[in-house]
C-alpha cells in the first residue's frame, strides 16, 4: 500500500483551474528538456527515442502537471522513454530526497498523450494514523469517479463499477501503520458487456481524499466479437447442466496438522477441469486443454503440506506425552537402509548412481502416515531419481526422474512421438503392475498437456502428458485419492508417479440432495455472466491472445456444496460467510444508519436476510463479535459454527486473549448487554482498561452516579468523557439494555478515537 499525505488533490485542481494559466515548471524539468531535446529525459541513458513520437517530453510534462498537479516540494525530476509492441510511453518522476521522502510517478502515452498511470508516495511514521479515516468508502468512491472521469472522459463513460466483493479488503483498525486507501475498479464494457482485464483503477487516500494511484489498462484496438447471434442465458444454463455442472464427490476437510484426519463428507463440486467457460457465439464448451481464461477471482485456499521436524533425544531425558507419542510412532518404521534397498530395487536404479539424501517426513496426503524419501544421483550430478516409500509397509508411494538441461536446450521444441492415447495406455499398464488391486477402484479422470519455456518461441507442443486417475468409493468419486502420472511425449517413459490412498471408513451418501438441486443452488449463488474474456491458446502457435464472448459462473471456481443440506462450504467444511455490504432494508432513516452501513461495508457487522434489526437488544456475543472483528488484524474475519461448539466460542476466546474481557467480568452470550458492560468492553478494546480500572482518579457528575459500582466508575466516566455513550436526561442508566443500532454507533465512535 502506498503511503500519502500532503495537499489535497481537489484543492490543487481547483487552484489550477482558477489560475487559467500553465503551471510554472521546475528546474529539473527544464534541465531534462534541454539535455534531451523534446523527447529525452534527464535520466535517459543511451535510449533511442523515435523522431515520430507525437508527444514530446515537454508536452508530456505539461499534460501530466495539468492533469495531476505535482506537489511543490517535489523539486527533483527525471524521465525515461519506453516502447513495447510499438507502444511508446513517457515515464515521468518527480521526487524529493528530503525528509519526509516523497515521489510521484506519472506515465504518459507517447502517441495519444493520455495519462496511463499515477503513483504518489510520501513516507509516514508507522502507527501515525488512528481512528476511522476522514473519508468514508462512499465518499472516496465519489472522488474516484470524478478523478477517473476527468482523466479519461471518453473511456470512463464506457465503464461500470466492479462488484464490491471484488474490491481489495481494507482494514479500519483503530491504529494503522499506514493510511487507509480505498481502491475502486471501473471495468470496461462494450455494448454493455464487461471486458475482462481492461478498465480503470483509482486509489483514494481516505485520510486526505487524494488520488494517490491510478491506472488505465485499455486496449484500443482489441478485436471484440459482435454479440449478434449469441445464445441466450437460458440456453447457456441448459448447456451448463447437460455438459458440465456439479458432481457428487467425497472430500476430506482441512485440518491444522498433517497427522489429524479431517472429516470425510460427500460434497458437490464442478466436474473436471473445475471451471466452466462457454463460447456464447458457438454454444461450445471451451476445452481448457486448448484455450484457457484467467480472471481476478480466486477460489478458496487449499491445505498446505507440513513437514515433520526431527528432534534429537538425549539419553535419560524426560519426554512429554507428545514426545513419547512421536517416539512410539517410529517404532514400527523400516530403517533408512532398508528403505534405500527397496527403492533401488523397485526403480532399478542404474549402476553408478549414489544416494544424495534420505529423510523421513509426514505424508500430508494420508494423515498419520510417514514416508522415507530417497534421492539417487548419477556420478555427474546431472540426473536424479527421487523415490518415496511408505515408512511402515515399504510400499512405493511416488517416484520422479529428472535431469539437468543446458540453458539453451530448455527452449528446444520437444519431438512429440507419443499421443495422449498411447500415454494413457502406458500409465495404466504401470498402475496395473504396481497396484493391480487398486486399478479396478479408479477411473480415468483427465489429462493435461505440460508446456515449457519453448512456448515463448511460439512452439505450442506438449513436453509431457499429466494423467489423473481418481478413486471411486460407493460409486462416488474421491478426486484427492488415486494416481497421478507424467508421461514424456518423446520417450514415452513414465517420469513421475504418485499414489494417494486413504484407509478410512467413508460415510453413506444416502440422503444427499440430487444433482439438479445442487446445480440450482450453485447457479443461484454464482449466476452465469456474459463477458468478453481473453483466451490464452495452449496448443496452437499463436503469440497473441484473442477475445471471446463467453458465459461463466461468477466467482465459481473452487465452490463446494455440502451434499446433505446444499450449503456452500469452505475447505475446512465450514459454511461460507459472505460479506453483507450494508444493503439492509430496515435501517433507512434510523439514527445509526450511516454507522451500520460503514461497519457492514468492512465485514464487522452482519445482518440476516437483508435485515439488521437495529432496535433489537444486542446480545453479549453479538457485541463481542463486533469488537473482535474490528480489532482483528484480519481484513475480514468470518465467525461460524465450529463443530459442536456454539458459534461464539472463538469470539469469547479471542476477547479474553485481547483483554476485552478482563478480570472476573462475565457476559451472557445470548442475553442482553447493559450500557455499563458495553462501556467496559469498549474501553478495554481501546487499550485504556488499566487506567479506567483505577476508580479513585475518576469523578462521575451524573444524577445516578450512586447506582454505578465503584469498580465500573472509571469505565463509565471514560465512555462519557470520550463521547462513546451519551447521557440520558442527566443519567447514565447503567443497566439499560443496548440495542444493535446503539452498539454500532458506539463502535464507530470508539474507532474514531
């Protein structure tokens, strides 16, 4: 995140307009123009600038300073000129080396004079920013619209604001190391249809209201096919259901370590390859092996491998229960020497190869298992064979064969002598040989061509085929179990092999929702959208990507549905909690409306079914959840059910750990919360609890001061003095229950301190 402070951009623009005359140039700019002529920068060393450049350096400087006024303290200047694919660009930089350091970079299109990029940086002291930013997200959006329209008036009229769920998350912590910056992306459209990867981005410093970063990615000569004759959305849905859609699978939920087996449960997922792109003009499903599309949307993160740390044990030392357990687990493991012997025999390691390394580690694919990894290398250290064996049974888990290439060889086009069908037969023959009993329990899932550096030369041929065979249990596929193999397209040799097979009981699939219902639920939450997408050719020698008119599910990659209830779940098997962007139907005109919308926009408060219920009593768990989320370092922290525990259990644990719940304070999670309890929780969250806990230094001048317990006096006095809570007819009314709307206002006031 860029850091910014200084004069407001709006004020600078107004001054420039009122002046009605060119801004005075800086000495550095004049020097650059004199040294390089009309098209050369002060820091342009040896670069050649064509005579045909339409926009000279001097003109580029004037355009930049007219469009984006440069702060006066940036007295130094440098520039350079770049060309890529026939497109020229002036890169202008104003900067100051004095404290605080600051710089502004502006890129000008050398043909059109358009401002393409702006970046303004000014160093700040960490933790300098406190409280809510001066400009709200909505106010910042208004500024972003105005700036984008001013910098690109013709293009901006052909954009739409990207959906809120695609905006970068922004923290609104009470204390922030850097300014809050809101980024807004205005996506290009053509005939009302969004164009992927093209648009205008504007970043607004919410502390000052300044535009501190801006970029315009717009391909003027992009060939966008006419939408005339496109299939309808209903036809697209029909094709999705008939040729793609969801399938019933088994899935093991993610766990915190490699030794804990997750819950095996039936879930619905998209059929391979796990994504759906439909050519809207031909009605054909795009083959991802030939053509692929990339978007900003990301699926959920998967589990990461956790390797085992080996520890040395001194004789006579006392072991903890966890250490004793680890020692017992190694008792039935084969030795490293035995593993090496088996590996050499299994892979028929050639003579002259020596062992370069052996290590024992957990195998994350099968929780609780251990594998020996043995690496063999030839005498010249140019070829390697890596073998993994089950450390208990000695069975082959995986192998790979690699070799070192000369730098110039990696760009050579592979000589493809093996077809995908031949590779599949070779792979299946090996599986039958190594695991004959398991071969009958898998199905061929998919294959993918493997490309390499040679594609940079336009040679789109595969160097290998990667084949996947998935396990079937109870007639249901378990994609994470089975076989993965790599077959070289030149030699036809299997150069990589891996088997993953979990020995566990699988739950019945009786009572699951049907596929039709699963698809309907998926499309309801992730509807098909029409969009121009840039297709990347994978198997054809085409250097440039083309634009296609496609249908695709919105944010549809990586989605899983619980097959029992149809609810969308994450990789841990927990219900997906999506941000409620403040579109509540019951807060219009309410005194807390603005506060509720602000907190909802940051994922701090949630509603249910479009309702916030601002006048309902706030429960202890609801208020603590607000505080924990607001003061969490995570940008958005969903809190959901955790197994058999109530949803608020982790909330109370975090609140206690952060000191919000201090001493012997208790809060009823499902009961109402009093004004006095709210005051104490808020003062503790803000970090003033220790001081407020000294009652003798505080004086309460309210009518009902006597009704406030001594140990709460400092909290009540602090909350009143800081304006977190208001008196009610001269009283504090300590026991009155707080409403959800009042809690939202209290939190916003707290965050603004």
